[in-house]
């Protein structure tokens, strides 16, 4: 699972790099399970959310599944 996870995370990073451009509005969505810990007081993701990139019209640009727990640092690490 760890290997697939890494591959999906790389795909997510690549999708962000491809679609997120200066001056354009891009929406990042994390589709958490309803019982995910992100909705608890701890606010720590315990599910495996799909990551979705949308443009300002709400059109889906990319959808990455299986990249593991949501980690706020993933947007900074670039990989
Ligand atoms: Zn979650």
C-alpha cells in the first residue's frame, strides 16, 4: 500500500503543478469519509480522501485516489 500511496501522492503533486497557475483560480477539494477524524476536535485525517482539483467553473481538472491520509504539509512538500 505504501508504494501505491507514494505513486498517488506523486500524481497529485504533478496534477497540482500542471493545473495550479498564478493568476488562475483552482479549487482543491479533499473528499473525506463522513467519519474521518478531520471532523473531530483533533482535526486529524484518518481516512483516505480523494483529492480533486477544479477550475473556477467547478470543472474537474484532476482526481487522484488512494494517496493516503490528508496531511497539511503535503501541499508544501511538492512530492
Ligand atoms: Zn480524511
